[in-house]
């Protein structure tokens, strides 16, 4: 993935299309890519489930909803807020329209047979036909993810290492000098570039690698679950989720097995679907359910989000935070790490040490190290003068002040016009208005057309002003 991205970025295309570019990067590569794309000077279109990337690198979100594309201004957080507001508004409008329909239909049913009211009933039938149904935003409900809790927590520490060295060839350890401790409620994220030994460390903790020297002390009856994306290949393509669970419960009654399959996320007929026909996210959900089947005391996640969409990642975050045992995370998803981890370990230079700082500190470190590669050997980058930097920033703000004022005015105009349009629509939704005061209804309809035109012009002004500000 690094090579493919490097080749693409080196060409500096005018239109850069990226489809899940962070899926197989480590956190360090993801942080660099976010920073680079945030400053990319040309047009950029990204498909991604990485919230942090979408908040850092893009200025608009184009959402596919009910076979239509809807544009939202801002990054992912702004999109999420605007979409929630729109869903709430749509629900209110649907209720209002249903009430209007019932009112019109009741009038028609009551007076259709009366000669004196026939014309009014006919006009209401026409209004009913013109009432186009409001399409509500349909959200695909994501089934919660559940990690079974152990029936009893163990006495701490659950794992302790003392001067451990571990590797794959005798005499050539990948990591050494490991003196670490893991307790019941630990949430630990492992930092460090790919190839530094993160996978080696988690295999040691999961007892899949034995130490060359030193001691590893584990609590009696400790159960460890290890979830890694490469294990997706270990699922049998011709078997169903039910088949996989049945092997773990050979003597259990049918109802109990089906209940467990449903708890993993495959209710009803979905439990009989062959693995080869499942999506990447469904396979990951099945693998997680199998890995944590025995209610572990410690769960190790090695890149758990590669095949999960944003909603499923949110469900995974909730599951991790609800789990009472210990968790170790290896992930390039900074949002996941910030939401779940409270301790950071840096795997670097053949050893593991606590990282003194947060993920913002680590991001600055990664970007400064990648920038240092451009400096001549033996020389460090000159430290910027903070006074000069503040002065330059103040000058830049003064230069762009008129443009920012123009953008703000366009946004205000757009908000006011949208408010006017909503108010007009609410008034025109009154089914009796056209019969009671046709002149006012016609005037309001004409005003609405003018407001729609004004909104289109305000949007054009906002786009032009925003582009000018971005260029400046």
C-alpha cells in the first residue's frame, strides 16, 4: 500500500481518487497521509471509513442515500451533525404531512357524495395527488457487537514479564528487555511503525511465541482472545456461521446454538449463509465472535477495523468500552485508539516502553521525524521563532479577513434563506389555505420560487468565496 500510494502521489495528479487508502497502513503511515492529503493542492475524492481522515483531509461529504447523492459541507463530524438534524426534520415533516393527508382524506370521504361540496372534495383529491411523499433518511441499523465478559476477574497482574527477549530465530531476538505488566482494567494501545515488533509482542502475550530468555508470569486460568485480520483466511468458505459455532458447542441443543449465532450477529437465515458469500465486515464480526467465544480476561485486537464501516466501528468501540477485562489494541484508526485506550506503549528500537504523551504528541513526533528526513545528515531543522510565526499568522489573517467576511455573509444569507423556505413550506402545507385564501396561497408560492432562486445564487456565492479563501 505504501508503494502504491507513493507511485500515485508522486505523479501529482489534478484529480486524485482514493478508495480506502488507509486500510493496510500502520498508524504512522496513516498520520502522514492525513497530513499530506490535508495540504493536497488539487481535487481529491476519497472513499474511506476512517473518521479522522475524513475530518482532516476533506471539505465536503457526498453521501449516497436512497440511491441519491446528497452533499454536506465540512468534514465527517459536521456531516454527522447535519445528517442527524436533517433526519429529525424529515421525521417532523413526515408526521405533519400524514396529518395533512388524513385531514384531506376525511373531508373527501365526508363530502364526496354531497352536490354542494363535490367541487371542494374534488380539489382536495387533486391536492392529495400532488402531495409527494417525503423520503426519510433510512439508516441501516447496525447490530451491536458483544464481547462476552468473564464470569470472574483474576488477581492482578494478569500478565507480567521480566527481562524477556523474544523472536523467531535463536540468538536474534526481535524484542528484548521487556519488563511489562498488564492488569484487569488496562486499555493499552501499541504504537510504532510496521516491522518494529508489535505483532511479535502480541503473539508473546497471547502465548503464541515463547520467550528466548526471561520470565512471563500469567494469572492462573487466564483466557486470552486474539483477533487479527489475517485470521479471516482461516474461516472455512463452505461453512456457515452456524457451522463454525456448532463446532465450539458440539453437545449443546439446537436452540442454544442458534441463540449464540444470533448473539454474534447472524439471526435467522443469515446464520446459514456460507462464509464465502459474507462481506468483509460480516466475516470480521464472525471472527470476533469466535475469538471471544470463551469469555476471555484479555482481548488482543490487531487491526480490527480494516473491513468495518463507520457504524460498525462505533459498535466495536462501544463493545470494547463495555468489556470489563483488559484490552490491547494495534490499529491505524486514531479515532478508535482515542476512544478506547488510556495507556500507550511505544514499540521501537527492539524494545517496548510507555509513551509519555497522548496521540497528538505522537502525531507531532511522527510528522517531525518524517520531515527530518529532508534535512542534511547531522543537522536538525532550525527552530521557528514564535514571535515571527505569530506576526506572520496575524498578517495572513488580516489579508484574508475580507474573504472570511464574504464567506461568513454567504453562510448567513444561506441560513436565513433556508429558514424562510422551511417557513414557507410549512405554511403552504396547510391543505385548506388554497381553498380559504387562494390569492395569498398564490403569492406565497411565487415568494417560494424567488427564495429557491436566491438560495441557488447564495450557494454559488458561498462556493466562490470559499474557493477564493482556500486559494489565499
